[in-house]
């Protein structure tokens, strides 16, 4: 796993890298580079959960081939999480939860970022993208029907953070 964001980039460089990653993920199906659905996840080949805060946006990417990463619009994040068992287990749980909740998501043409304090879940399916959006507070306090998806995604984020902490212990 690689941790990035330790180097400072210009604001324009951070934004372009973040946008490039989003374009690659959301354009994978059209480009023919999307992983195939698996027997465990036959209706989704991936999921993305995006959360916007006052200082930027974080995008969790989880794909059926095990690719699991967390990207931020400020230039930080964690890539390569899919090589760790705990992350893989959490990723499969997230994808399963997204698949169970597909009926709550609507088709989307564009991939807008959520507004501040909002969370947008994108399901990447063989037939196209589906998405749903809600307030982070609603989701976090189980007041929205997509709350289970939100919590499953946060289990992936926690697994990624644990791996990052092990790779980069705080100095004393």
C-alpha cells in the first residue's frame, strides 16, 4: 500500500490529480477497463462514496477486483489497500451492502460532488452508474435508508487508516 499526500502540490495540481482519478473510475465502464462483477457481487463492479467537508472532498473507491483506495481533493489519501486482508474483508462488506441497497439509488449521468456536509454514494454496475445522496448527520445517526451503506464504507475507511497507522507510526 502506498500513502500519498506527504508532498505538497499546488492547489491546481491537487485538483487535477483528484479529478483525473474520478474520471478514470467513473469512465472505466465506457473505456472497457472496469473489473467484472464477481460471484459475490454480481450486480456491482464497484462503489464510490464521496464526502465533502469545508476543506475538501474525500472519495472512497472500492472495486470488485480488490482495488481499495481513499483519495482527497487536497492531495492526500491511501492507495493499495486491497493487498491487506482487513481492508479486503471490509471492502467486500461495503460492496455487498451497496448491492443490497441498489433499489434506493437512481441512475446518474453526471458525477457531481456532494455539497458540504453531504455524502454521495455511487454504485458502479455493468449497466451504468446509480447514485444516492444524503446528509452526513442523517446517515451517521441512522436516520436515512442508506445509513447501512454509509457505515459499511466507514468500516473500509477505518481498515485503511489502521493500515496507514501501522505503516507510519507517530514519532515520539
